[in-house]
């Protein structure tokens, strides 16, 4: 089965959309309820750093890919043998 390579970008874009929604949810809660502890600041900073690293790393690694191509997926044949 041949799958166009740009399908990977669509799946990645959907994952980024979920991350953006969670980020806005996080910003809303920070603005609404505030950050009262150092742990809250630290966790927000860790979240921003990790998401930024993931986006930069994938951008760097995916920028050199030819997205006009396709790749082949071969699923193995599954045979079911009757029990004795």
C-alpha cells in the first residue's frame, strides 16, 4: 500500500493543534487563577521548554524531507489455523 508522505504532516499538524489547545487552556488557568507557588512556575516553564524543543527538533529533522514522495507499507499476511 502506497501512502503519500504529506500524510505525516497532516497527522503532525493535528498533534500540534491539540498542543495549542492545551496551551491556551494552560494560559487561561494561569490568568484566571494565577501562579501561587514556585512549583507552578517551574511546571509551566518545563512545559514551554519541552514543547519548544519538540517543535524545533521536528522542524529541523523534517525540513529536509521530500514531501512529494510516498512510502510503502506492507502488512504481513495473517493466517488463522484451527485449534486441534
